[in-house]
């Protein structure tokens, strides 16, 4: 099948065009760096089906970030039949810079002038024909958003693909064009494809090129010694970049006739930025927005109106919907939806149990269905609305273009941790799912920054961890009668962020030491998020969550149910004997390990459930609560309650039965939040980091979660231990600072060095 | 045992085996087993293919 | 009059005279259009004073004072 590649600047509309051509729902965001891997789809309206590949956005083919390498390598190595170069017509000059480089490659090329509708709206006039004449490849006006011009684009691209095109450079007439010519001939002699492109890159002393063609690079060096340009000396980089833009401003910019307007008139984006990036209010506004997001999702006292309401007004006491909308305060939309779902699933569970009992089905079968199958899945399903809400809020923030502004505002702070504001994006993505967040770090040019960011992304609690935070906080509330459990939930998110900051600080001062990465980034114009797009993604996310629940989680809880109902001798055990099951045995075996965290040997009876739940979390973080759901059903039926409890009440009851204390519960949340993430995230981290670094990362996750969780427990139970911890941390920080200032050298602690030292000693 | 109970056991085993097998198959294909899908993944594509690893 | 981009005041305009430094940062600045002759206007500073937001070639770019100090500008009267 023919293959066409979509290449262009970030935010030029490639992915919108991709969606328009292939009918797919690849995600579109509004900050530089959303697509960081290639996506493929099929265009079916031509004579033959064409595979369309959406490449990550790049500003140039001189790779600065890993994502730019992906695009460059694709065009050079995969040899697409045609490259569709998308240009943001409202941003012509900078977009054409890339075009002049693609022109140098021997590949058919078509320019898509996107966002033509915005150009027309602003009153500017763009002459596509003129541009086509000057540049020498077809130029088609399109609006990917409105679906305009797409068919014409594909027709012309198809035509172009049938004739091979030789690369040509716009650098003719510059002082170094002869050098480029000589390099090209030399490369052609070596049978190198795309000789012209490689020749230009060599003259630019592009790092990848120099590595690949050392002899030609040598030739360039020799020439440099004999060369002297008036303005730039032997600075070939500058000569070429300058020549490209000179060409663009001379030949292409005239095709765009700007409407006469005051040059300083603020655009709509400028006006919005006046508020959002205001000198004083910028940061408070951001914090407020973040708080509002979480408030709408978790709060049990919306807008803090609780005190002002008349008694029992919202509680709907005595009705079936008791407590759903609030109790002492109005519940936020997220909590209302959770309550409704919890109610629905609980009722359904009870109904099924009732029906099965009436049908004379044996007790174990009822247990398998209600606890093993439904108990786990339903426990997790109720959290879907809140997960979707958070996802929706963050999507809106990203699609609008606000995220780039936040990176802009926070860069100064990030710099103190050794990161650039750019690292903010993947971290915020971590609140959705760690996997795409880790992949997104490919937009970071600095390798060490990238590694440090990947390592802390799991600390930004993903959607799957939300049930843990909320359910246990709720369990704490129900068991110990503590109000405002949403504060605990907020607090846990904050803990994650704080630990991430500290971890990065320590890493950047020790093993990931390096220069502060530069921060040069485009601020895209604000766009109103497309409603249709948003809804499509919400639906997609919901679908995948439910799918995950009824496959992975269901399978896990079934297995858990089985091994919690059989003894070591393979006898079936009813609920009351759950403590003698294989599962309980394994749990009790591992319990002592978690004593410093509060859920180890110190809790008798059912304490092993915590350890077991944490381990099942390795498969999928939702499993922690699913496991609780399943086991709670069995335990409460067998021991605790007179009537069968369902849903969150069952979990709370089970927690109470273990006699665990609040600090230990908090430690449990913290541990699960910070420890090794789910298999998928682990696999992604391994792929992004490489084996060696990855192994260190596993250790890092285990150690960090263990230490921080134990801190919460120990300080919570025995407040005076805080002094010990402060002392230890003060020592660590002092060592780190001294290391940074070069006064001492902590490299001796670096595992690599330790191993090397041992090796030399052995010799 | 009642027929419904037999059905239950069979269904349980099927589910568990199916999930495990598909997980192994996914891993062999090199795809990450995230709850998200490829093109529907929020924010970015998470599919790994050997060629796109950083050079 | 020559001035470093990092020393610009808000609203000040000029055109690029030269870009110093070497390596990836410089190349990145070129890729983003900061080449000799480019017209740049300083739009604002971030709430904490750094980074800066400039307008050039029809779009908004943000960069730190450190990176901006590589760019020597000819101030427009």
C-alpha cells in the first residue's frame, strides 16, 4: 500500500488532518508535543487505499529532541511515497523553514496550507499559486478543522507521488553552495541516498550526520579552514539558517499580503494571556484552577456551603437516595455520580444474591458470583465518573492551550529543581495515565531531565490510583467517623507532588547531575476545545476503563476469590474460614515486611488483606480496591455483619475489622501511590529508559514508597519520631548541597562506581 | 451440582485464561498493555514499535 | 543601538544582529526563526521575572533570559 507521511511544525494541524483523512480519533492537544510517536491510518477515497502516517511535530530536521529524530528517520529510512508538509498559514515563515529542508530530500512533496479559514477571517490574503510557483511543489489550501480542501490535497498528493522528485536546495546563491555540491558528489560516489540532504546537513555539522559519514565530515572540516564568509566567518550553521530565512522572506512572504492593521493590536490570545499570565495573579489563578478541578471531583462540601444549608435539606433521609446528594454539605458532581453508581451496583449485587438464593444455588456459587466476580468489579466501576471528570478537566486545559502558559509560568520554579518548564507537561499527563506521560517525555531534549521526569511520573497519581485514594479515605471516614475525607484525598495528591519534587531535587544533585536544560518553546494561540473531539475521547476512555474492569480486574478477582476459599490441602473453605486459605497464608507470610508501615505483623485477624491488595496492584492499580471489594464481601459475610453489606460499606467494615489505625491506613495509601506502577507503566518505563537505568528505577520506586510510607506511619503513631526523621533528612540535604557545591564528592555512592571499584579491587 | 454452577466454573476459568493469554500475546507483539488503546489513548500514542526507539 | 535580547524592556522592538554560543541551543534558536534580520518584540516576562515571551515571525516564543542573552539585537528607534 502506498504510504504518505504528514510532517509539519507542532500545532500546525497534522493530527486534525490525520483524523479528517482517516476518520480516526487520534488525540489532538494544544501544546507543543502531543503526538510523540507515529500514528497510522488509511485514506480510502483515492484510486487505491493509502496509508497515512502522522509524524510528531518538528521545527526542523536537525534533531533536538528524540521525537524529532523519529520524524526525520521515518522520512529518510521508510521512504514514504509522498510527504504532505502541513503549514500553519497564520505562521508562514517559521513553518516554511522545515519545508526548505524537506525540499532537499528526494521524495515527492506537497504543501498543505492549513488554517486558511483563519487567514481569510483575519482579512489577510494568501496567494497559494504564487507560493507554488516559487517553491516548485504543489501547494493546496485546506482547513483541516472544517474539512475543506482535503480531497483536492489528496488528489494532488497522489499525482505527485507517481513521479519521483529530486531534492533541491534553496541555498543556491550562497557562499557555501559549492561546498554543498562537493559533499553531494562525494556522497553520491558512496551510493548514499538523498545525497543532497545529507550533504547540507554535513555542512551544518549536524551531529547525527557527522557520526554516520565521518570521512565526508572530515572533508568539510578541511574546507572550513580555507573558507571565510564576511558576516558569519566559518559558522556554517548560521550561514545556512540565515540563507533559508532570507529565501523565505524574499520569495514566499510576498505571497501573503497582510491586511493593514495596527502592528501592536493585541490578538485574542494576548488578551487572554493578560489575565492568565498576569505578573501577580498568574500563579494564584493556576492554583485556583487546579483546586477547582479537584474540588468538583472529590468534594463533599461543594463551595463550602454546608454550614449555610438548612438541616437535612440535601440528605433526603429515608429515601432510596439517602445521602447521595450530600450530608451536611452538598456533594460535588463527582461524588454524586459516585454515590449513584455505588447505589446502583450495590442494589444489583443484592438483587442477584437474592435471586440466586431463591433459586437454591449453593452458597459457594453465590460467593463466587457476588464476591469474586461482582464484588471486585463493582467496587472499581463506581469510580468511573470521577476518573472521567478529572480526565475531562485536564483535556480541556490542554486542548485550549493553557498548559503551555503554565509551563511558561512555572519554568522559574522548575529550574530550581534542575528541570525546565517543559517537564511540566508529561507530569500533568501523569494525572491521567502514566504510560502516555512517559512517552511524552520524548519532547525533552535533555536526557537526564528526561530520565528524572520518567522516574517521578508515577508519583502523580494516575486515574487508576484514584479509587485507592478515595475509597480508603472514605473508609477512614466511615470507620473512624472523621469528616472531610476529601481533604485526605487532596492531601494524598499533594504528597505525590511533594515527593516527586524532592526526588527530582535529589536525583539532579546526584545521579542525574547535569546542566539545567534550556527552555525555548512556542506558545500556541488559544483555541476553544472542540466539543465533539472531547466527547469522543471521553467515550473512548470510558470504554477502555469498563473493558479493563471486565477483563483484567475481573480475572484478578476471580483468582483471588479462588485462592481465598481453598486451604493448602485443596479443601474448599466457606467464608468464615478465610483465614486458613492459601491467600491468607501467603499474605501472613509477607506481612512482617510491612511492619514499619503499619500494616504488617501488628494487625492480627484480617491484616493480611492489605498486603495481598497491594500486590494485586502490580497488575493494575484498580486491583487494590477490587481485591478489597472481593475480600470484603467474604469477610463481612463470614464474620462481621448480620446483613450482607455491599460496596463501600463492606470495604469500610472490613477495614474496621482489621483493627488498623489511621496512620497505618494513610501509610497504605502512600505506599500504593508511590510504589511500582502497573505492568503497562513498568513496560513503558523499561522501553524508554533502557535496561540498566530501568533496574535502578525499580529500586528507586520500592525504596521511596517504603521510606515515605513508613514515615507517615511512624510519625503518625509516635509523633516524636518526627525529630529523628528531620535529623536524617537534614543530613541528607546537607550532603546533597555540599555535593552540589563540589565540596564533597558523592559519586563514590553511585552504584556504577561502586561496581567498578569492586572490579578493580578484584583484579 | 446444579447446571448453573457448572456454567459458573467454566466461565470463570475461561475469563482468567483468556485474559492471561491475551496479555502474553500482546507482550509478544510488543504492544504495551495499557488500559488505553492505541489511537484512542488520551494525549499521545503509547504504542511501542522497535524501530521508533531513540537512536 | 545594540542590546542583548535579555536586556530588552517590555514593548521594545528590534532586529537580530547575531546569535552567539554554539551547539544545540543556538541551533534551536535558528530553527525557531531567531536569525539575523528577524524582527523581535518583547511582549512580557513571566510572573517570576523569567522566562520571557517574545513575538517574532508572527508567533509567540518563550525563552529564558539565559538563552535570550545569546541574541544581540539592533534596537529599533
